[in-house]
């Protein structure tokens, strides 16, 4: 049987087979357990385990196959895409019963807590049907259990989280209770993460897509992570600086690491480092709505920035230096792959600190040091500098967890998510030393605890400037190479119009289908409508820009599409629900194209334009007072107050910063006089006039058109 199973593994699961062989003999579980097989009365295999003199049977002694079928029938697979999680493989009979009930879009993840049982099954039982099934994944403690968290993270999302079905192999929970608790906890952590991500996606989807289109203009001059792989000296440590309360304890030590480590600051830590005069090599910002004040100071505008296309437009616009995009997104990944410069696959983890960690792993650092990564309160303080930052539902999900000093510390649900992510990521890493030098906060299990001073003494021993490596690297593409990508990106405007037309037709067909079902009942034929919708869906999904629009409508889809895969048992109701949900999605697609064409931003653009126009005569009046020698402090304060009052009304609109992206060069060419105040007012007037001109172009041509033409 082993040869049969290994042959299938070689063909379908070569990576799993390699792990099975590499971990042979490394079991740490209870070796006193005696595992054996018996035969049931119907001739089927029965798995037995003897522990502490007591014998446990995992299958019926009479009819194991019938028992397994009855057991599997208790689990309701009510969705079109069920995700089934089974604790315990046993001899495969129960997993096989679930497999027989699976639909073509269902998936089964089996978690086996005993590598000894699994290895014996490979030797004694033919489970080639389970091993070769592309919809089944088997994870075994002591072999590949560290993959469980990230496999769940990869397959679970808001669309299918309600379709999760957790099953227990009879007899397993009692014998492997610690493993079962870990199994359940990993599931709960991932479900919690999905719900948090669902809220984030729904909340930030619009901003993210607007940011992505606007930030495409930086791609041609930027880099990607793959440009730097293999260029990091072996042994050079990376130090990730987060802004937790404990950063105040050891921040000064960083000065000794300058030029001897890669110091990467998360966005919220940048101002703290600047205030203390501590140099760093790069910074990272990956949030769509991050406060731009974190990266607005002149001192950091030329420091290399790791970012994403969805990063805040204001931040990327203000930044002059080298930009390194950690991932592309949607069709951009395909375009880079086709051009021979693929984005490295990367899991960012949900926070800027986890993203920084993932970046350092992908860059090839073998020593990664965390500081300021408290993930816990210090009293009531949440961030360095004694700052207290609140979050929504902060009091919910607080708990005491293991601390860096061996004590217990108070943490909250989002920090616990991130700690769990770090711990799962560390489990998966091979040959990478992760050092937690925070000197406070939560303990990240799996990391090595050291003081930062000890880390610097031990590992910061070679001189190398990561900052210079990043700055001096040529862009990923030469201009002639990037031209083909530019043309593909600029074609997305036509693709959006095509999707809008198809969505309008599809929404109309859904309305027709709903009316037919209501009038004629469940037996009405909808073959014609189904065939046409399939064709329209295929046309839309095949458009490269579709991924952007699909993400944009997340806020609508989260609510309207959450039960689209649910089967109620009533054919008529299921049909009505499906077409109603589908119509809502098509309507959202139509609105998405309208929004991105500029309709959603037109109101903000007009408000900004109005206030810019109102500032101009105030500036002209100021120049008149200056030229007449009437520029006293009272007049100056009064006019400045009027200008600033209007300015506050302008800068709250994100679109203002988008308009300003076309202004800087024109203002730089302005003729100057000897009077600084007149120069200031003239530059303000010119700045506003150029912004107004760009606003007019924006309104006339639309948001996406203006963004794509800047690429």
C-alpha cells in the first residue's frame, strides 16, 4: 500500500511527500501508544489504539462503512461551496464518506493529530483516492501542521465563512484533546480574522480602488521586492521598528545599529525616530486610509518607501524618494509576470508591522529583529511617547496573555490576531532567526527573546547600507519595457465601459427571471436567461479590470451576496434569492463604473474648486496691501486667517491632493520678485489656478481617465 500511496503523492503532492520523508523518525508524540488494525465483521478495516492499558476503537466492529455514512449524514452541507474541516483522518473511512457527499466546488481539509497513525495508514491502507483529490488537503502534526493556519487564511473569506463545516472523527477528540484545542483555536482565529477583514474591506474598498488607480502613475519609476533578492549580505540583520510603548526603552540603542543592519520603520514610528534624530534605511506604509501626518515631514520625503498600490494617495504624492511596491494586485500581477518581473507571493498579515516582517522575509534576511512590537497595553498606553489610541469595540476581546518578561499582560483582539499571525509565520519559516527585542509587551511564541543591546553586540557586526542599495537600484523596468504595461493599463477604461454595458444587460435579465418565477412558479424554464448570463459573466470576468471592480463593490456584496450560495430546500425561493442577489451585484458594478468615471468625486471636486477660487481674491488683496505699504500685522493676520479657514475646508477632501499632483512643476517655474510675501501670495494664486484647471480636466474626462493618462 505504501508504494501505491507514495506513487500518488509523487504525482499530486510531491511537496507533502518530501515533508513526510524529511520528518521520518522525528515524532515527539506519545510513543507508548500502540496502533494496530483489525477486521470488522463485514471485512472492513478497523483502526485501534491502545493507551495506558486501555483499548480504543475508531471504527465500528460490525459495519464501519455504514457507520461512517450515517455519521457523515449529520453534517449539513447547505452551501454551493462548502469548506469542510475534519479533525482526525483515522483509516480514511470517515473522510471518504464526506468526500462522497462533496459537491464539485466543495473542499475538505483533514487535520490528523498523530503522525504515527498517519504513517501507518500510508503503509497499511489505500488512501490514494484521498491523496489525489485536488479538493482534499491533509495536514498532520509533526509533518506539515504549520501550514494549517495559512491554508485556512487562503481559502476562507467573507463570501464562504458561513459555509464552514467543522467535523470530528469519532474517538479522536478525547484522545488528542490538546491537538483538538489547537485545531479549534486556529479555526476561531481565522474566522475572527475574516470577520475583521470583511469589515475592513467593506469600509475601505472604495478608497483602496481609488488609491490604486491614482498610484499607478508611480509604477514606471518604482521597484518590486524581486529586484533585491540575492543582494542582501548573509548575516545582516533586519530590525523592524514598530511604535509600541516599549520603543521608548531602547530606541536610543538603534543609533549603534546604523549602517550595520537594515532598519525598517513602520509608518507610525517614523516621526518618533525623526524626533530622536535616529537614522533609518526605509519606511513602510500599506494602509488605504493611513494618517498622512505620519510621513509628511521633509526629513523623510526622500527615504525609500515600501508601499502598495492601495496605500494612501496623499502619502505617495508627498513622497519624493524610491518607492518599492510589495505587491501589485489583480491584473497588474499578470502584466508583471508576462513581462518577466513577477511580484513575489507574499502574505502581509493585516497590519503594517506584519507586512514589514513579510517584506524582510521575502528580501532574504535570515535574522529579523522586532522592537516596539508590544501587542499589549502598558498601563493604558498603546503607543510610544505615552500615546493612547482607541479602536472600535476596544473593551470586547481583551484578555491576559503571556508577556515578554514572563508575566501576564493585557492585550486586545486586534493585537492578538497579529501575535497569532507572527507565531504561525515563525512556525513556517526555515533557517530564519526571529528575535523579539521589544523588551516588553506580549510574548511572541517561537521568537528568541533578547535585549536590543545584546542583539546589536552579537549580530550588527558588518557594515552595509541598505538605504543606498534601495536608492541606487534602477527601476524594475526600462522605459521601453514598461510601455507595453502602460498600454494595457490604459486600456482598462474601455474594459470598464464594456463591463458596464454587460452589467446593465445582466441586471435586466435578472429582473425578467424574477418576474417569470413569481408569475409561473418554480417549474418555469430559465435556460435562455441562464445561457445569456453565463456568456455575459464570462465576458466580464475575462476583462483584466474586473478584479478592481469586484473589490470596489465589496461593501454592497458583503450584505447582498452573503447567502447567495445558501440552499433553502425550496427551488422557487432559491431561484428568487439567487437572481435577486445577482441583480444587486450587477447594479453595484454599474454604479462602480460610474463612481470611478468620476461621478462620486465630482461633488468633492466642485467644493474644492469653489474654495480655491475664493482664496484667489484674498491673495490678490494681500498683494495690493503689500505694494501699497499697508501690510501691517493686523491686516496680515486677518487675511491669513481667511486663507487658512478656506484651506481647512479644502484639505479634508482627498481629491485635493490628487489635483495637486499636477501643480508642483508649474509653481516651480514661476517668476519671483524680491519681496518674499508677494512671491508667497503669487505662488498661492498660481497653485490654486493650476489646481482649478486640473479640476476642470478631471470633471470633463473623469477620474480613471486622468489617472491612466498619467501612467
